[in-house]
C-alpha cells in the first residue's frame, strides 16, 4: 500500500511519512478502505509507522496532523434543513460505521459543518477574523505550551497530561460522566483533557475551566454514535 503507509519489496516511506511534521489531509474519509484507515492508528498514537515485509522490517517517522472530511451520509444531505436526504437510518449507520471506534478515539476534534445560506457567501458580507489575528493567537498559545512543558499539548504523555491538564473536581466529574455516557476509552479521556488545555491556552487562561472541558467534550461529535470497536 505504497500510496498511504509505504511498502514495497524494499520498504520505503509512504504518504504518512511524507507528511511528517505536517498535515495529512484525507478527503471522503469514509470511502477509504478499512485497512488503509486502520493503519493510521499506530502513527497517530506513536508518531511512527512500522512496515513489515518477509525480508525485513522498517520504521519511519510519521508524526502528522490528520485533517479529514467526509459526507454525513451516502447522498451527502443528512441533517440538511432542505430534507433532501433519502438515506435510511441503516444506510447512514452503515456509512459512518466504516470508521472504527478505535480510529475515532484518536480524532480529537469532530465537527459538523452545515451548508451556509447564500447571504453569508456574499463578498460584501461582514468580515470574520483575519488570518493574521488567528495566527497570532495560535502562536501565542503554542509558545505558552512550549514554556510550560517543552512540547505542544498534543505530544504530552499520560503523566504530563495529568500534571499540565489538571481539572477541578467538578470538571473531572463532568468529564468522567461524558466518558461513561459515550463509552470512550482512557485514551479519549486524556485527549479531551489536552484539547481543553489547548482551549484554555487559546483564551489566555492559566487554568482549565468548565467551559473549556464542556467545549472539548462537544467536539466528539462522531463518538456519540460510534460503531463498535
């Protein structure tokens, strides 16, 4: 599968290694083969990809930021106010079920992006934040993380997460209830903590607050109906 993870008789790096320290973008995520998607689990966790062949085994760096997009259903109209979706509930579940629970576990932010009304697409409409403004906020948050731990929040291990992403007792209880309701793993719990820490960093807050934890939980959209592992 040279096109994504690497391979060949003499193993060479594939797309996941070429995206090392960058962004790996997968469009139409649910249309990729189950095998190709499952091979992403190792590098998303460790930042490395191991290619095994009969003659030898090779390991390549693969610490990338995964960005993916998919339709909400086979026809692409599920949830649209127009009511154009003709997919059955079974068809929608089968389509979304192409993404396994363990893979979703490793995707920190899962969002629905609804269709914008034409009025919001006008060139003379009200401007949003400029790229420069957003960039400055992101750089400030990243610098705060590097000063605190010497690495970005996404690369904190379990002990560092508990140290740098500590929650107030009531917020810990909120997170534990969400984990139980969504049937998420300990891995997801720590990932939600790190996202909450990042939200606090972006807001310039020293401590993680209830709003940050609730927002981080709210980003687990697909986990609310995740297929079994």
